[in-house]
């Protein structure tokens, strides 16, 4: 009950008492009557003025705008992370695939050459296998990204994180296999 409603109820009781033929109200009865009202919970809220409503609306709109801005910033941050991941996967595919193709062409040239280079071909086979392993690792990384994104979409955030970490690990493995294969091939080329 608001303060205004309390005053209206007291005035109504006073008017009913006057209509009942009593010209005076006993102080003790009035005190008991107020004690009954005092026991009731009062709502001390009052109606807001227009200025207060406008200020409250402005604070709400500012908070809403900040929330939208934060959500938009998080979305852009997420998009940039996804774009960086795509670039890492594409570069791993490009360097491993390009190196495997170039090495395969070189092995083919050695195989058709007149000189006895079969020993080098056998040693370059490991480098070719490592480049192909890097390609496979990168392809598996792309699959892990897909599975991770579907986990995020259905609300399984922990599983999404796990698949993202697997994807990152597979891309790193691809780069490591590329480095190992390149060093191995370099050692074989130096021995030729």
C-alpha cells in the first residue's frame, strides 16, 4: 500500500465514523486504529517524476548500447580469431602441399636421370612422407575446426574448446613436420 492509499483509507474511515453519527473520535480508539495500520507493510515507493523517468530511461539506453557494443566487439574478435585460424590452415596446406609436389617432381627427375641417384631417391622418400604427413595433419585440423564449431553451436562449450585445441595442435604438428622434412631434404641435397 502506498502512502497515498493509506491516507485515503484513513479519511474513508473518518467519514464513515461521521456518517455513523459520531462527531468526535476517542483518542484511544484512534491510536488503536493507527496501530492496525502501522502493522501493515507500506510501500514507500512513489511515482517518478518525468525528469526521473527520463534519467532512468537514459541510463537504461546507455547500458543497452554498451551491451550491444560489447557483444559486437566480441563477435568481431571471434571473427578475427576464425580468420587467423583459416589463414594458418591455408598456409600449412600451401607449404606442405607445395613442398610435397616440388619434391615429388625432383624425385621423378632423379628417377629418369642417367646417373645412379637411387640412393638419394630412397632418402628423399622420408622427406616426402613427412610433407604428406603435414598435409594429412592440416586436413585433420580443418575437420577438428568443423567439429569444434558444431559443438559450440549446440552449446557444448567445453567440447568446442577441446576440438579447437586439437585443431591448433594439428596445425603446429604440420609446421613441425614441414620443418623436419625440409631439414632432412636439405641434408640429402647436400650429400648429392
